[in-house]
C-alpha cells in the first residue's frame, strides 16, 4: 500500500512538473503535492463528517470568502447591504441572486450525519419497490434519486452558478451579475428545473395516463362520479389540518412557505395522485416538494395495505356481498366525445385546471380514436410515460436531500398525508352507503374506496376485498368508474386551489 501511494505521489508530481515552467518548477511541485495530500478532504467519508450544509445553501461563508465589509459591496458568494448586514448565497445561471437559508435538521444533528441517515431510508424505499412490489416504477427512481442526492460531495443536485461577472445593484438593493462564467450544476438539478419547475413532467405523465385509461365504466354509469368526488374530502381534511399545524406551531412551521399555499399543496396528497401533487406543489410551495411527492407516491404504493381495513371496518358483510349488474356497452362515439366535452367544460368553468385535464383528455382521445393515431397513443402509453417516469422519479428523489427532508415539517406532512388518504377512502365508502339509501339499484360500498386517484390499483383492491367475501363477485369494472372520476376530481380540485392561492 505504501509503495502504491508513493508511486501515485511521484506520478502526480511528474505531471505537475511538466505543466510548469522551468523557473516555476518548485511551486508546481508543491502545489501538486498539496493536492495529493488533500484528496482525503474531497472523499465521501469526509463529507459524512461535515457539521454544516454547503455554504452556498446556508450563505454562511467565512470572512475570507466575503467581499470587503462596506455598504453595497458584493462578490460571487453574497453581498453587504446598505446597513452592512451580510447576505450569503450564490448567483444562478441568469445572474439572479439566490439567498442562502438556515438549515435545520431533526434534533440538530450534523449535516453529514443527516446524509448518512437518509441513505438507508432511500434504500428502504428501493427495497419496497423491488422486493415488495410497491409502485416499483416510481419508488425505485425516487429512492435512487434520493440516494444520489445524499452522496456527500457528489454535487448531483448542486445548482448552476455564475461567477467572475460584473455585479450591479438594483434600486431595491438586490445585486445582479452579468457577463460572468456559468459553472454547470448537477444533472438532477437540470432534470428538476426542466421538468418540475416548468410543470412539464406531470403534464406528460397525464398524457400517458389518459392513453391507458378507459372512461367507459364512468360513461356507462355517470353517478359513480359522486364517489370520485366524495373521495376528495381527504384533500380538504389535510388542507385544514395543515392550517391547524401552522396556527399551532407558527407560520414558520413550513420553512418560511406561506401557510395557505403549504396547506393547499399538502392537501392534494389526499387525492393519492402523484403527478397532480407535484404539479400544484411546484407552483405553490416548491420547497415542500420532496416530502409531498414522497408522501403522495408512498401512499399510492401502500393502497393494498391501508385501504382494506378501512373498507372492512365501515361496511357489513351483507354490504360487501352486494352484486352489481354488468355495465352497459358504451359506443365508440361516446368515448370519443367524452374527452372533448370534459375539456370544454373545464375550459369554461375552471381554466386553471386545463393543463392537467387537457393532457389527460388528449391521451384518452388518442386511445379512443383508433388505428389512425395508434402510433401516437402507443407512444404516450409506453415510451413517453416510461421515459418521463424515470426522469420524474429522479427529480423528486433529488428533493430527499437531508436538509430538505429531515425536519419536523416533513413528519407533519407525512402524518397529514396518511390521515388525508384514510379520510378520502372512508368518504368514498360512506358516500356509497348514502347512495344506497336513495337508490333502488344498490351499490357495493367497496367501490367507493376506489374514488381516490390511485389508478388502477385502488379499483383492484376494491375487487380483491370483494372476492375475499364472495369469489364470484367481480366488481373491478364497476370500481373503475369512481377510480377514473377521482383522477378528474383531484385535477379539478388542484385547479381550484391554484386559482385561490396563486
């Protein structure tokens, strides 16, 4: 080992000597040797030992890295304002200043220890995806993205930064940089910026979902939309719960995010619709995206575990044995007109929901038109949605960095999300029981739980519980009605919340 290290040092020194002028040979040798001996500080093991988060995140740069302490002086690491108060951070690729913020981890643990804790948590998510089969197409890239984000000193989530440019101050006292050199960010930063910040990934996911969804069961029995609507009660439960947490622990409980916007973003978890949760949160509370996305997708994956006990507790054996008549055959013209009608109604009544609803209906229309656009529908439902799912999962996983995830706020979000999902499931079942009081044609209350938007898993779970009570009672197609209406319902609610909070 000693011989290997000695050979490495000699080789490095030789390279340094060749790169230097003859007169400057000694300084080059010393510099290269110093870099060799300092390699240990750039290794992951050293990263796990760090007490504080990187300075570009916190803005806590050493005095030597700051400009001269005088009013309105700045360098690439931050600036002094007119009152000589220091503001640390960085300039992004456009030259805008991004201010650092305090990083608070659970129990005040060191930043490196937080990264060390997040790695097994991400491995657990991957275990659930690979071994248990819980929503593997999503949990696997999310867990792996979190693993990448918590590899110390890897820089895969580091933002693009500008330096060595001309800094000027706006009238507001905020500095901007122009004409500088842009230091590229990590690849997950670009995934997130392109797909999540712009809202492109959730919309593309909705195209694929639409191309894989059959709205026939809903068209054949429109009253099932009531069950999908009832399941959205979980959204409002979480919304008011989040407002309660803000009132109890203070407005800063959500890390400086406006409590109303945070509550709206957290509430959408109750719809169990991951793309919708990402779309709304990226617009209202992007700092909470990691915890909200993980909560939404985790509870989607845990549908087979969470829902059956709720369904069995709220229904009787007699209700679970109700057999529903077969659905009528839906004509092709009905299936083609349905997405167009839904989109036009949305455009008239709730324009803010058009991006999600429009993408969903475009995919469904391509599916229903038939052979003339079969290639488009096939691309949306296969290649497109698969590619975007990989990039979406990695982007969401990048927000599992310890400084964003290991906090009391995250625990509160996870708890509210679980309660919201349970309330949504229960509300759908209860609505089905209420419908039976006024309808001659009885509805099996088990299909009410499918009103949450976890398509098609929630419908499959309803059918599974029904078969456990009666092996001949197949209700999958009937459950798909409230299931697909839940997708539309959660998108509509997201549009309403966005309109109210933007």
